[in-house]
């Protein structure tokens, strides 16, 4: 599935992130940057010791990273300019959607700062951290669209979401629904906004019109 935002492209597809044609890829990391399981282990194995050594150095210097944070290391033996380590939340931690939004936004900001033009994400926290795919998908939609909407000019021209077959449909549905459905905060205008929008506007039904004399009708349109 492809979305176009002017000259920017968002791709949602079933694919292997280790084969993504992008500048940088995102590793779904834990706060200690210990890449011992799931997709993180696959990325670490493919990158080699450089990635693990730099990850350990970051933790030594800055401590354990909170969920929602994003840092980057070299890509080692992988054909990328860097690997961004986005720390996702564990289910039950609280504010899971917001924390994923933070991790995605900060990953994109790292791209912007370093002038990387394209990035590939996995479905952060939906593996061993057990966050429902629907929550993750909503977080991605809001983070990516907000990031692009806030920038008239942007180095990040392509975002890829590399998903498993079972994750694709929930992402497809979430992106489609969020793209056409107002959020809860904007579903109903505030009372003062509604009043402002209706200033100078009077809605008449047929009974109202029938009850008016011709000269009264004419007065409405003077």
C-alpha cells in the first residue's frame, strides 16, 4: 500500500527489513540495547560486533534508555548508513501508543538531523513486548503524518513499514480508518467554535419557509 504526500512516499508492505532499499533501518530495541531476541537479534547478527559494541558504549555513557527514546549506531556489515534503535514500550507499561509515537517521531528526527532521505521501520513493540498491532498502527499513522505535516521542506522523503503477513491487515485498516475518521478530540467542535462557524447562518426547513409571507421571504435575501 502506498501513500503519497506531495513528493514524499509512505509504503506499507510485507517485507524483510534487512532488504529494505533505504538509507537507515530501525531496530525495535529495549532500554538496555541488548539485542538478544526477535528481530533485534536478527539485525544484530547481520550487522556484526560493531553494532553491539556501539550499543554497549551508548548505555555506558547515558544509562538505560526510557521507552519512547531513539538513538543510533553504525550499521556494521549491513548496507545502511546507520541503524536507529527505537525503544518501544512493553504492554502494561502505560501510554503505549504515545510512547511508540515518541519513538517513531524521534527516529524520524534523527533522519532529519543527519540528512538521511529514507527509513524503514518494523512494527515496534508488537513482538515480545506484546503491544497490540492496532495500537502500534495508530501510533505510526499519527507520528508519520504529524512529522511531515509540520515540515514544508524535509530531508525524509520515503518511509517504509516492513511488516509480517499477520500485521499487514491491522496496519492497513488503521491507516485507512485514521485517514478518513476524525479523532475523538476533533469529532465535535467546541461550543464556542460551533457558534463562530454558524454566525450569520440560519437553516430553514420546509415548514419554516411555508409559514413566511412572500415579503418576509424577500427580506431574507436583501
